[in-house]
């Protein structure tokens, strides 16, 4: 081979790249549909007594995205409480949701915004609490 000459690499005989892509796509779990929501929420690190206020930005069947005052380390187990934003019939009390999950993404916001940080958590457990009127 001469200087500056580009060596041509032979193309693989089998279509291994396509097979890898097919296997990857077959194992991929579709992402749950997210619903935009702007609801006040309270959250805390599990086992601590202090509840912090935040704003839920979106939610899905598998998780929540919360605008917070500070970011949290990955895998931190948190509890989240929020009221369901639904129209209620006369005489019904609002349902509050209590969730437990773990932080899967967390970052500080770069631009001035209503939240200093964002926390995404995968929900592992949830239950409804009835609020008294």
C-alpha cells in the first residue's frame, strides 16, 4: 500500500449489521405515551420527612417529569403526591395520587425558567388517596 492510499475494507458476506439492528428493535420496549400536564406536586426522598414543592410537567403510565428546585442523583427513591386534574361530579371529593419510584434522569436547567431543575422518575408503585372535602 502506498502513502495516502485508502485501503478498501471488504463488505461482510452476511448482513450482520441488519441482524443486529433487527434484534435491537425486537427487544425495544415502546415508550409510554406522555400527557402534558401542569399540576402542583409534592415530592420527597423516601424516608425523609420534608416534602418539596414542584410542578409536574408530564406523566405517563410509567413515570413522571417534575420541575423542581434542585436535581437529584440517579436511582434516588422518591415519593410523589398530586391531585388528579379531573372534573368531579357534585358531592365527590378529589382523588390524590401517591406514587413511589426512582430517578432515571435529572438535570439542572440552563435557561431561566420556572424550575431550577428537572427530575424524571419511573413509577414502581401508586395508589389513590381520597381527600375529604
